[in-house]
C-alpha cells in the first residue's frame, strides 16, 4: 500500500541559475502476511512410486517452512489423470495451517498412486482443479489468496488433447485469469526431469519436463530435479517460493541515482536495495518483512 508521500517543493525560476535541490520523502507499508493456496499436481503413472514416497517423506518439511513464514495457507493435491477431474485427494482434501495432523494428511495425499495410464495431463488436471466446475474442491481456492501450483513428474505434460497444440500458453492463460480474479500472484514451480536431457538415478530415470519448466520460469517459480536425492531441501525451496511479498515500490517522481536514504522500521538500510531511475521505484533485493514501514528520502531529478 502506497501512503501519501511527504514532499518538499521548490519554485523553479528560469532566471535563477542555481536553485537548491528538491528533496522528496515517501513512505510505504509492506503487505501483510499473505494468504496462499498451494496445489500439488503429482504424476500418477506407473514409474512414480519411489518419487511419491520421497515427496511424502518431505511433507512435514514443506509445512514447517510455511508455518515458519507465518503464512495463512491451504494445500491440496491432485493427480495428472484426466479421469480424476482435478479432484483433490485425501480426507481432509484441504490441509490448513495449525492442524495437528497436517503433515500426515499431506503425506498421504501426495501418494496419489501409480495406476494411471498415459497421457499424464498435468496442465489439464490443474486447470480442472482450479476451475472446479463440478464442485469437488469446495473451499480450496480463496478470494484474495495467492496461488502456487507445484508439478511433480518424471515426464512432461501431455495435455494437448484438452488444451490444444500449445498447452503452455493455455495454462498461462488459466493463471492470468486466476490473477485477475484474486488480485494476487499465481506462480508455478516444477519438480521434473532435467531440461533438456532428463536425468537418471540408480533405480529410475526421468524424461525432461520441458513444458512444466517453461511455465515455472515464465511465472517466477523454481525448477528442481526430480532425480535429486534430497526432497527435504526441495520442500524447503518450494515453501520459501510460496511467499509473495513485493520487492518493488513505485516512486512518485524520478530520483537522482545515488541520492536515496532508506529506512525499514526506523532502521537505516545501507545495502540490499537500488533505485530504478527509468521507471521510478525503490527496489529491494529481498522483500522487506510483512507490515514493515519503509521510508525513502531522495533528491528529485531535474526535469528536461
């Protein structure tokens, strides 16, 4: 939320050769703790048994990260089987923060089984889960909550039959519509076979998850190898990526580069930020914490 800036003005006179610089102060308040809905879309074909077990073992780590971030979250799991209509797995089908049995419920839900025949249509089933035209996922997608879709597969998306010849663009359109309705960011992450050559473990191999990785990169999510041994580390990375705090705070006018003094919660911050003088903004390398009060004092660039 941009609060009205405190601005000092000087009157410019073309006959005066030297005028004192105009100094501007602007104040912002960082967004509050966000609400986030996380949808896992887990490949349910026959080669995924070991990967599902490893993912389930990391369920508690994933929820611990969300709890540590103090997010208000909901987590649901669906498969890549079109016959499932995008229905969320498990009872309860929505895992929420503060539940004593949340980790156990999520671990159970993530093991979606391996009985599905190809095609593994992850984008299609995710779209079904989010649209929920059949009312199977009541209460999962909340107004005003951000969205993070996590695809876990040892193959690539095969949604062409349902989404046409460009499933990537079709699913990006689904995410864009979700953002317009919720007013919050919709992001994708992918735990898939390495692009472009796939990967192999001692027991299994994975094809490159090219489509999943492309959509994750397009939305600012993360891409991790499904052949990685440490699913707990992957869960930590995914949990951190679920948080969505702004790093960019637009300024009312163009600043002189190098002129800014920045404070966060009354403490001077010397580094970790920069000034965009083209599209005026204060930009942090890492987002300030929720509800932080941000102050920036800068010299106004001379107009041409």
